[in-house]
């Protein structure tokens, strides 16, 4: 009999983009704050480092050493989110401004405890952000679940709103909050996205949201970048 070519059938777990995870099996060296990095003086000091009295380069944050030519930096394992203009933010309102005119006007649309999706309009020197919800795709969120992950796992992309094949809605917030909405969500956008859909969610849709939530948490635990592709592959294997 003639030799037939070998057939290779790959599962979804084997189709994950290898760029999402580290290619090296070697555990990287983690530096702690104050630990000496280099004693040579011919290197350039980058972010996450400082020079002491003895001209020794030390780490100022806990992280991994990164070297680009003579530039030495320490990439922190966990860093505070630094907002940029155009970022998509998912969060919960904790306080409404106390000025009389603004409080009365704002409470018509947003109140404490509301989950919202907004875009960064401007940034300030103290690190605070100015948000807006002027586009219809922003506003209140309902009929879903919110998950907290490290912001470093969410890469800035052209779009952070995804409609998955299973019918669910996935919003990847740059600030580390992920929103998973049920497929039955059909909020009325006539008021600019400030209405909440409180209709009953079917059991199948709740199960989809629960599985997606578990997939997001597993990917976060494994330090895999969160994209619509990685979440979909994880969902197919769940």
C-alpha cells in the first residue's frame, strides 16, 4: 500500500497563540526592592532602579531584570494602572460629586453602586483621570459579571468590545476589570446607555457567563494575556 501522509489533528488548547505565553522554560530571576543589581558604572539606570552611595545599582521595585544594550530596568511584577487617553475603563461608581447642581443632574443618570464602562478623556499630573460616556456603547452595565485581573494582562488594542460566538459580550477594561455580559442584554440606547436591563436572564446564558468568568480567572492565574481569542479557546476547552 502506498504511504499516506501523516494526519495531525490539533485541539483548541494547542492552537493558542504562543506569543501569549513565555517561550522560555527558565524561571526568571526576581529582584526585591533594595537588592543589588550591578556594581559596574558603565550601565544606564532605567525605571525601577536607583544608585546608592557606593555607586551600586539597586532595584527600587520587585520585578524582573530587563536589559537593552546598556540600559538596565526592573519590570515590576505588579504595577499600578497608568491611564492613557482613549483607554476603555470598567468600574463601579463609589461617590457622586457633592455640588448641588451637579449632584441633582448626575443622579438622574448615575448613582453610587452603578457599574459603568467609560473612556479616558484626559489625564492629570497627579494620576487622576477624566472619563466620558458620550458614545452610545458606553454607559451602565447590567446582566453580567465583573472580574478583576492584573492590568498588565490586558493589552491596549483597537477595540476592547467583543461579541463572542456563544452570544456573550466581553469588555476588556484597560484598568484590569473585565465585564462579561449575558446574550440577553439588549439595553435601550435611546437615553445614551444610561438605562439598565433588569429582565430575567435565561439559565443557559448564566451558565455561559459563569464559564467565561472561570476561564478569565484561570488565564489570569497562568499570566496569559487576555484577548477575545484566548478567552474563546479557554471556553471551548472548559
